[in-house]
């Protein structure tokens, strides 16, 4: 699925296209990590704290300790589909904005992320361990483990490759990873 309508309406820089593998066990996560390390280029590690207040807004604290300045990002899901191959694609509108003070920010997710790149950075693979107070994950013994393959619309390489090729390559890599788990 190529979100040409969304890209045309909101601009490529505001669109987030990601393929999600869902929640994984620690063992599945480590199998995926080994595969990614052999097939992609390590980019960076990061720690971010996301706080939520029940609206589309989320506060993002970046950096050591994750309590240094924050920015507020508004994220709206535009499309969420699962293909015949079982790969789930989510297209979202994501834009920075003013802080939403209509309700307190009571839920949090601390993301410990390792990112890897394909196609000169046009595709990013995020391997994330999450600490959270979200009651949906109250049975998690240590971390919640997530793997996402994202088309990085902010990467300079996104202008080098045809968007159809970048999206298809991201989907193919997500399918490859889902077959490992």
C-alpha cells in the first residue's frame, strides 16, 4: 500500500509509514536483532520518554535521563492494514505542536531503542525495549519488546530512491523479519 493520497494531502515529511511486527518475546526479539545486525547498518541508540494524556498529543523527552526539554507531537493514524502476507502497515500523520494541557500526562513509555538503516537511511529498523505504566502491559515481567520497519521520510536518501521502491523494500524486510519470529 503506497499512501500517495496522504503524501499529497499532508506532505511527505508529515507522513509516518511503518511496518510493525507487534509485541515480541525477549527470545524472538533477540533472534530478530541477530538478523538485523547481519543485514543492516547500525545507526544509533537512543532513549526517549513519551508521556500521554489521552489525546493525540504526546510529550517526547529526548536524551540522557530523558527529562531534558521536550517537544509535543500530535500523531493521528490515517490507515492501518494487514496484507495477505500478514505484514501490518500503519500510516500516520505526525506533526509537532503546542503542548496540550487539557488533561494531565499520566501514562508513560520509556523507549530504549537501537536503530539500523537500509537504503542509505531511507528505511530504518527500530528494535525497542519499553518500560511503561500502561495497564495493558501490566503482565510484562521486564520490558515490552517491539520491532518496527519504518520508511524514514526525513532521511535525505528518501529523495534518491523512488518512493514505491523504498516502501516495497521496507515491506519486504518486515516480511523477512516476521518469518523469523
